[in-house]
């Protein structure tokens, strides 16, 4: 799922791919949406955050 997110795919095509590969009911659409949201919100930058001092 992380790789697909980095490629810019949304939850719908990711869920469709998982369903095609592993069969119906392997994971719910809402679970994929949750994972995509979490992966998208993870900090990817290695730059330091601004700070005082």
C-alpha cells in the first residue's frame, strides 16, 4: 500500500488491486482508506524542523 501511495494512487485503485490479487473480502475498502490516510500523513522529509535558538 505504501508503494502505491507514493506512486500517487488513491484508496480505490489500491483496494481494487488487492481484491484482484487476493480475492473479494481480503480487506475492506474502509481499512484501505485508513491505511492510505496514515501513510500519507507520515513525515517523509529528512530536513530538520525549524526551531528557536
